C-alpha cells in the first residue's frame, strides 16, 4: 500500500491545471449528442487527468453544464473532444483540466 500511495503522491506533485472555455457558439451537430473540441495546452495523446466546471462558473453556467450531460469522448495531442449528450449549452462554460504528469 505504501508504494501505491507514494506513486499517487508523485502524480499529484506533477499535476498542472489548464483553464479553458466550452464556447456556446462552438458546438457541432443538429441533434444530441453535440460535440466540441477543446484545445488543452500540454495535453498528451494518452495522458491522464480530469476536467470539471470551473469554480468561478455562475449558477447559469453550472446549470447549463448539468443539463448538457457533458462527457469526454476523445483525446489527441493538445485536444479533448467533449460531447453534450443532453441539451446544447447556450452559454459559455468555463472549465479546468488537471493534467497528471
């Protein structure tokens, strides 16, 4: 267990946060699911990490994110593909991506 904890601690030490915005005007598709590519500086094609709605998002933006049912559906060098499986957001949604080293 100690080795696992040490490995996880090292990953957390090497993390980097990158801010981005899912633009209301950038969603592609006529019907759900809608998709959007989000550029993420420093993201590797197979790198692990997490994405979440930014802490400074407004209640309107958080509500839009919940109603959109957002998911990551693709990853490439420097780019995440995000899917809105629910409603297409009509407002910009600020996000934070935590990249693990």
